[in-house]
C-alpha cells in the first residue's frame, strides 16, 4: 500500500502539512504516517555524568506523544477510513526525516510561510531534507487550506467543491527527468486538473551579444525550443490522455515565471538533479527560487 509520511513539530506550518498530506493520502488511497523527530534540548545545568535528566527526556516524549495523538484524532475525524499511524524518534531531525523518506512514496514537510505574496521562508531542516532526499518531498506553508487548491465558485468565494486549479510543472529540457514529468502528470490526473508546463531558455553564449538583437534568430530559436518541448511531452500526453496540457516556453529563468504562476496553481512541481558525490545534495536555482517564494505547495522530485 502506498505510504505518505509527514514530519510534525507542532508548528502551524507542520500542522498545515499534516492536513495537506491527509488529503493527498485519501486521494491516493495511501496510508498516512505522522512522524515526530525530537532533538535533545540543552539543559540549564550540566547533566550528571553526561547523562541528561530523565525527567526532561520524559517531558519531551510526553509532549510529542500528545501532539501525535491529537493530530491523529483530528485527521481521523476529517478523513474517516484513512489509515493513520504515528511514530516518534530521538536524534537529529534531518537524519530521521531522510531515513523516513527512504521508506515511503512521499514525504511532506512544513515551511515557514510569510503570506501569499512573500511565500516560503524555507527552514534549515526542510532545505537540508529536500536537497538530499531520495523520494519526492512536498513543502507546505502555514495557512494552506483545502479550498486554496480549488478555483473560486461563481460568486468568487472559496470552495472545495469547484474544480482544482492547474498543476504547475517547471521543466528543464536539458535533463527533464521522467520521474519529474510523471509525478506532475499523475498529480494532474488525480485532481482532474490541467497541467501547465513552463520551460525557461536563453540564447546560447556562443551566439554572442549581437544575436540578442536579431529578431529573426530569436524567433527561430524560440520555435526550436517549443518543438523540443512538445516532443518531450508527447509520450506523456499519450500516457495521460485525460490531462489537458498547456505548454509555455519563456525567455530567462523559469523561476520567476513559476513563482508568479503559483498564485493560481494547486501544486508546483520542480525537479532536483541528484548528485552522487561526497559533497551531498544540491538544489538548483529554479527550485530554490520556487521554494523561497511560491504561493502554493511545492513538490521537489529527485531524478538522475
């Protein structure tokens, strides 16, 4: 059975992430896991023989247990029939979340939201996990609501019964990544939503500065980019015939365009090319811009 895990820490953003993860699990017919990774807090006085006071550890565990139980009860009430498990673990949160990500289909985390305009302020834990996780990770800002994923109703008001907003995909044609494209198409299919694909491109450096002023050359290259984009998406259109796809090739980095378009999206999907080196994970400039400023939940999908 597919499984989604959400990391909890009691913050508003992690609780919003839990709500989003529950809706996603119900949609996927997946089980939901609630994970609290607590880190030993510093003590005002040195612990005896280097061992923390048992009472302090017990307090942390009890608080985590209460948080997990209350969140589980709230989500079970909203989503009857959804399988929800809980787990808490001691140690570094990043390590615990990365280990959890290896065992699930999707990891969901909260990200400190600054509102619909400023978007995300990504914390160090979320950023470290996104940069190194081997599975897709979705970041959800505080205040994210179910109705934000849907189009307004006839009166312009919020609704959860109207169609979903489009899924937004930022696509790199140099290394598109089947996992990234497949994730976006599947998300659109499950929501019965459209898929808007944005690719950013620039004139090759070898063309020189003067080429930027050549309108004919620019038009020719733009047509080539659009043809390539269509060719890359063609087999996916055939695999997901019910998904309406809108393609957009824009000049410059796709990050700014994706951030702007995220205000009308249910979900933003970007890729992260994996680095198999001792240096560790890496987040590209487009993904980083989207994580910092997008107004919708963001899925970061690793790929070769």
